[in-house]
C-alpha cells in the first residue's frame, strides 16, 4: 500500500472517479508506471495505491530499497474510463485478482460514501493465503454496506483455510449459475483472469454492456 499526499494549490489534486488510475513517475530516472487508485475523491489530497513488489521491477526496487517519507513522485492523471455504470440499480458484482482489488475497493468505498444500496458481491482471489491484504478494510466495508457479501478465494490454500479453494472466476461462475437477473460485473486483474471472467459471463448470458473490466499490462 502506497499513500501519497498531493502537493497541489488548486485544491483539486485528488478529484477522480472511482475506478480510474494514475501514472506515477519516480523522482529518479523518469520511470513511470500506471496504478489504479484505491481510495475515493477527496479534498485532503490523499492518493492510495496497492502495488505488488515485483522481483525485477524498477518501480518495485525503488519502493523496496530507496523510498523514504517526503520523496516527491509526479502523478499523471487521473486517467481511464473504468468505473461504475451510471444510474444502474442492478446488483453489482466485483471480481478482483491480487492488487486488482484497488479500483474495485474505490468503487465499494464510493458506494459506502453515497449510501448506495445496490446488492453487492466481491470475489477476491489470490494464489496463497499470505497474499491476502486489507482484510480489516473489507470488514469495515461490510459494516458500511450491509448488503455486501465478500468471498475470499485462495487457489493454493492450506488445509486450515475456511474460505473458497478456487479462483475468483470459478466462484463467479458458481454464483452466476444460481443468479436471477444478470448483475453488472466489474473485473480487474491479470489479462488471463479477465478473459476467463468474460467467457464465464458470456456463457451465463450477461449482456456485454454489463461487463466492465480493467487488465493489468505490467
């Protein structure tokens, strides 16, 4: 989790739509990477990102080895059209793989802030239990959104794991088989996961206009 305080005298540095991303540029060398925002628009200038530290990544190396409080990163954005379908009263189902949770967390936080009562489900998946994060935040969201159901999916879980031993796409497929009206689907994660979710949605006859996705490219 990376937290930034925006330095912007216009008072609008943290205005963005839930689901958008920004490009972060390092203070050294001009390396830029896109990351989805996990919080919601605010006047305090807070920006929150969920970043996986990759072994060979330049940005990851900076965060792991050299980053210090007070460092200045340049923020390019907000950017992107990933977001909630306007004025829809249909159920909202969210499917996240790893740090693909970030924009979906932003959407759920927006729902809580606006008191939106759409039925909501989150299918959040990782490979191992140790990769789960922000579980306290998900608990807080369940309190703020009583209609929210969260299903944690761990593909390589140990024997003591009480949640789902599957991928979030597998959990989505099972849920769609028992669903009535087709929900709006919001999917974020690696390209293979997004493609698999799209195929599952098509088989369940979810209209393409109700499937919104964001793929990780790095």
